[in-house]
C-alpha cells in the first residue's frame, strides 16, 4: 500500500509539474513579440521540455509538510481507480482545465483552478513580462484552498528553479487557488426572489385589470351603438313620446362613459387603487413601448439604438476572459493587422453619443419650461432624474449581487463571483448615490464597473441648471459659460495625458493591468464632459433659432463630408498606432504629442460631428439619413437602451465564467456571440421595462400628473 501511494504521489507530482512548467514556458513565448511565435516554439519550447528529467528531480518527492492531515490522508489512501479518475478529470496539456463536470459529478471530489502570476525576464530576448497561467485540478474534498495553495507553491518553486537555469528570470508573485464551492442562496437571494415575485404578481394583476376594463368598455360601446341605431329607427318613424324624450340624455351619458373609463385606465389620471395596479399593465406599457414621441428629434431613436449596439460590441471584447482562449495570439494579431478591428476600440465612443443626446434633451426641454414658467422646480428636476434611474439600477444591482452568483458554475465561476461579493459588499451604496466614479478610487473596485457612465450622466445633470439659468437670463452669459467649460475640459484632458503619460493604445492597459487611464481620465466627469456640453450648445441653438433653417447646397455637402470624415478619422486613425506598436505590452507607437492631441480632442470632434448630423436631420436636411434614423423600427430599441445597458455585461460575464474548456477565437465566433448577447440583453431589458422601468415612470406620473412620461 505504501509503495502504491508513493507511486501515485510521484505520478501526480510529475503531471502537475509538467503542466505548470509547459504553461509557463508557453506564456513566455506567447508574449515575446520581438520574434514570431512560430520561430520560437520549436527551438525553445521543445528543448526545455526534453531537458527535464522528472525521475531524477522528483523521485523522492513528498507532499508539503504543512498540508492538513485530512488532505494528506485522503491523497495517500487513494485507490488505483480513484487515482485514474482524478488524473482523467485534471488537466493534461497547455491551458487544459481538465473536465470540470466530470470532477464535480462525484460528491467526494472538488474542482480547483490554481492561478500563477509569473514575472519573467528572458536574458536572450530581453523581454520583461508579467503573465498569468492556470491549471485545473480535481482533488479530494478533504483538501481545502490552503492545501491547494501549498501544493501549487511547491510546484511553483520547482518551476522557477528550472527557468532560472535557462536564463529566464522568473518569480512567482502570486498563487491564487480557486475551488468550486457548494452554492446556496443566502438571505439576500431570498429577499430578491420575493421582490421579483411581487413585481411579477403586480404585472399579472395590472394586466388582468386593464384587460377587464377594456373588455367592459367594448361592451358599453357596443350598447351605445345599438342604442343609437334603435333611436335612428324611432326618429324615422317619427315616434315621439315622453319616454323617448329622455332617451338622448341617457344615450349621451352612456356615450361619454367609455371615454371616461378609457381615461381612467391611464395611470396618469386614475389615482385610485386601480390606477396604482394599472401602472403595471403590460397592455398599456407595451403600447408605450412601440409609440414614438412626435417631434423634430425622432432621429435620436436611431442614434440611441445603434449606439447601444456599438457599446455591446465593445464590451464583448472588453469583458472577454483572455485566459479562456486557446489561441490568444490570433486575437492579438487581428487587432494589429486588420484595420476593421479598429471598430472595436472605437465602439466606446458610443458612450459619448449618449452623453451628447442626454445633454441636448435636458437642455431643450428645460429651456422650454423656463420660457413657460420663468423658473425650474429644481426639487422635481432632480427627483425626476433619481426616480428615473434608481429603481431599475437598484433591482439589477441586487440581482447581480445576490442571484447571479448562483445561476451557473464552472472553472472560473468562483473567481468571478468572489469579485462580485467583494466589490458589492463594500461599494453598493456608492452605486446608488451615483458617485462610483470617485468612490472607490479604482474602476475595478466598483460593484458594477460599467455603471460609471450613470455617475457621470447624473453629475452632468446636477450641474446643468447653472448653465441653463445663465443662458435664460443672458444668452451671452450662457454661451460664455459653456465655452469656458469646454476649454476647461480640454485643458484638464491635456494635463492628465501629459502628467500620467497616457497612451491611446488600449491593448497596453488591458494586457498590462495598468488601470491609471481608466481611473484618472476615462471615468471622470471633468474629462468626459465634452459631449454633454456640445449637447447643451445644440440645445441652445434649437431654442434660439428653432427648427426652420435655410442653408446652401455647398454648405450642406461640406457639413456632411466634415461630419462623416471626422467620425471615420476618430475610428480608423488609431490603426497607425496599433499596427506599428513594437509589442502588445508596449505603450504604443505614437509619440506623446500625438497621444495628447488625439485623446484630448477626439471626443470633442466626435460630439461635434454628431451635433451636425442631428441638427441637419432636425431642420429638414437629413434626407435618407433622417428617414433611416427616425424610422419607427428604432423606437423599441431606443426605449430599452437603459435596461439593456445595465444587463448586457452580466450576460457576458456569466458566459465567460461558465465555460468549462478554452474557446477557440475567431471573428465568426465573436460575431455570433455578439448577436446572441444583443438579443438576450434586449429580451431581458423588455422584461425589466414591463416590470420596473415603465411602472416606475407611471407611478411618477400618477403622483405628479404634470410630469412628462
């Protein structure tokens, strides 16, 4: 028995060392971009693997001394069949995570993913790289994460000694074991399921009540029509008596009743318990979902929907689990060598389009109210914003916090869910206060990292009345303040880019782990205010000059060429930087001056280009573009963009944390996954719209009838 156990320990040590070492060497080759990977692999990789003599080094290998007794005994007492099972369920090649489902199918075993953060320096290639490697292991339940850590630490020390012997200076800076834990909903999950059940019940009751009232209305209308028909026959026969003299009054009263009933079915008017329930009527809310708001700015529906499509596209790559790809190099090569790949990083400019639209609408509508009433009710102004955003945000944040961690499982699942628990436990409150772009100080510490947009949008909204009042009392003062803010924003951007030596080469930030660009510039309102301010400026123009404008053909053509030329420039000009970058861990090809100019001016130029497009469509010079952007087919998507924005990152994260084996990257696969993400995001957004988003808007109109829908 003792020899059998010793033999098993030898096999286990041999396999684990081989897998970890081969991954480490592979990573060093993978990120060394000075020599093509195809030239490095045959010579270095094969030479190192063949040089290892496992028998000589690990013949007398023993388990770590600090291993818990339970884990030590469990490994020592494994039978031949159990050894074979664990070997089969564990990884067997580079980035092979093993068989997760096979391991967890047996209650006596647990699946663990061991991650190694390794700092390399290769004397031959002079490349300094920090990389993360991982291996999946199936172990007895008696081994906890501390045991897995000790086993991994032992193997890591062996690996570093081998690497140093080959002039590859390696240091294991972090070992992180992640073991699949048993899942059970906590108190938070139970509360959230209760809230969701109540919302679905309200949806059912409100819809049923609306259906019943509409059915009763149809019956009354049919009775009225029959009464009118009978009255016309009587009048033709000139039959008049005392009983008929009162008939028209009854008929008229009956005729008015359905109209009144129909009005009362609108939650805005009926303040009884019926009106409260009707706020959740799917019949009423679906009608609103497909009805476009009339006016000259219908082109905004198309811009909002297309911008959301672009944001989902960008996030499909931004939230991509790079460790889950078996051909990471293909993705990196595509980003360097295909000019159309620039559409991916440029998709993040779509957020600026939303800022621009919000600034325009808030300005134009508020100036109308200022002109009508002479002042803004700032309490209602800010309450409307908070009420419009918070119910949906709160519901989805708590679902993300308390329910999402239990909807799936996988090798990476514990890593993802532990991050959710850590960040949301600490900073859920900053998300609901819309200060998550300042607290926490790191974007990765936010409960829902992508909600930084809402923080900026709300902070812009809070500040906007100061500009509006300046314009309302003295137009020159409003324009002067707006110009000053744009120049101040420009100055802040220039200062931050120079001070922190920022580069626009996004690959550097995603691969190096350096988050300074996002923490100090990308999510801060003083650096992102350009599009909102341009939106305010266009709102001033619409208020001051209206929607009737005449321009010459030459001016019109020049404006469109400049607008679309600017958009194409912002999207594709960075290809020069990506294509010529010396390496993916470098800070790009552009000199500091180009980085300063592009980062500082690109969002301003983007906003001005879309300002021209919206202005041309609004004043009647949009032509086919106005028809396309203002077509009713965009209304549904435009209504759902807010919920879709909050939901789609959850779908992406759940998918990548659930996969049980590395995926093969291809543009076709990413396209299919993008379409699937978009469809799922808008489908779930429709449910949220009917249960929370639109009912909360109806409740506001029920309580405050003068508010717009």
